[in-house]
């Protein structure tokens, strides 16, 4: 394979990825077009709780996001989906994901209102890129959602502290770390 064929490879790979539904993934500097529109959300079956697993704009820890997703998805008691501020999110290790919904989709009623929001460790939880997520979490908490912080890394306390600073008083947050149970958030 010569140098000329290498420059063609990203374009061919992107076209192939579109065929398997990975639109929005970044490949060697090339970018596939995002999917055209999104189907309206299906109704959450009677008795199921909607669970949103958020993906941070600055990146999320893969095991903190996909581990809880898998656990909830295995149960018939839950309807699980991913949500992010933008059309693509990057997880640790460089895995690009296209979320099921955008934060704005939930706000607009185009996605089910979650009863539980799983918040994995994000790279820069207090950073500018995560401000829309922190505001969205505050709105979900204000509507009664339980926030479950699934953070096994040192950034977990940063994530929880960043959210607590912007959370409405009386919101509920739960850390999945051993020895940390549900806590009522109070304004400082």
C-alpha cells in the first residue's frame, strides 16, 4: 500500500462506517455526516423507569458510562438511553459514540423524561464545555430525577462537587462508589 492509497483510506472507511450506523464517528481527521433527523421517541412501556446515561462533552470514562448502561439495559424494569450535549461524544480510549438523544431533545419532550440519570466521570466536570450538562442535570433534579454518579476515578468527587455547586437545593444525588449513599444536596 503506497502513500497515495493511505490518503484515500479515511474516506473509504467513513463511507463504510455510515453503512453500519456509525455516522458522526471521527476517523483520521475525516468526519461522517450526522444522521438525518431522529425518530420520535417510542413510549416508555407501562411500569418501566426511564434511565438516561449522560456522556460528557469533554469525554467520559467508558466503564463508568457503559457499565451502568449494561446493568440497567438487562432488566425489563428500565428503558435506557444515552444523552449528550452534542451529536457525538468521546469515551476514554478514544471510542466515539453517537448518543440516542441530545440534552435539548429531553428538554423539548422529544425523549422520555428520565427518572434516573447516570452521570459517569467526565474529563473536565467543572469546565466550560460541561456547563450545559451541569445545567441540564439541575433541571432534571428539579423535576425529581435521581442522579446516580457512577464514578470510580478521582474525578468522581470533582463531578459530584461541580454538580452540587449548581444544583437546586433539596436535590437528590447518589454516588455508586462504595460507602457513599444517597445525599440530599444543600446550597452552600
